[in-house]
C-alpha cells in the first residue's frame, strides 16, 4: 500500500477516538482531552514543510481527503526537493495510535525554555516504542480540550530538557463509535 495512504488511513481511525489525560504535579491536577480532526493530518505528517509543492498549501482537510481517495500519493510528494525532511514523519504517523495506547510521559511545555523550537504548545507527550522516542506536541483549544500540532521522532535534540515533567495519573481511550471507554492507565484508583 502507498505509504502516504497507509498513514492517512491509520490517522483516519483516530478521528473516532479521544484520549483523556489526568496529570499531577506538586499537588495540582491537569486534565485534558486529546482529539483529532482531518485537517490535523497535514501538519502532523509534515506536509507544510514541502514548500516547493504549492498545491499542498490548499485546504488541509481537502488534501487529507484527496490522499484517502488516492488523488495525492507518496510518489507525488516524493517529487519535493524537501521530501527527506518529512519522510520519517509520514511513516511514523501511521503508528500514532499504537504510541498513544502505550505508557508515555507528559511535560508541561514551556516554549521559552528550549533553544530548539518555537512550537506554540501547552503539553509535550513523549511516547517510546522499542528504542525510539516520539514527540507529540498538543495545544489547548478550550480549557479542557487539546489538539495535536506537531509530531516527530527524536533526533539529537532532547525537547524535554528544561520542561516540567508531570505524573500521568490516568489515561482513558474513548471510542466515539461505538461508544466505549478503555482505561489505559489508572494510578488514581489502584486495583486491590
């Protein structure tokens, strides 16, 4: 299967899923729900970095649909001179649900504490799989709802440096259809 299509199809599954997080830090609780929209795929896949493909700057939701309809393929975006900058993002994005279902660490993101990035986020979710580390930056949309804004594998830079580490107290995966909840982590109500 086309790598871009595979990534888009696995991302499409996330459109029907929310993740509820409850974090703790020095006696304070932080709660948020992570949800996904079709237009989020564009940035998470790094398509915005392919600046030499002007047709990719159109409506992000439309581009996502065109990928699912195979009107835009992996071979199409490989024509970009900047493709090597995002190649791994596309392949790793297909694993995002698997990564979010695993144990992760969440940091309160302080943009002014990093020299590596100007990412405007509220939280940094660090997921590990095998010997790889992945960063998912999320931003508050409302008081208790966040959206994904950037996703990539760790390279030489440690984006957690200088950030505020929290304790992940509870994480629940909610499937909207059919309506079901799966508690992935619960340190608030330990089982006997």
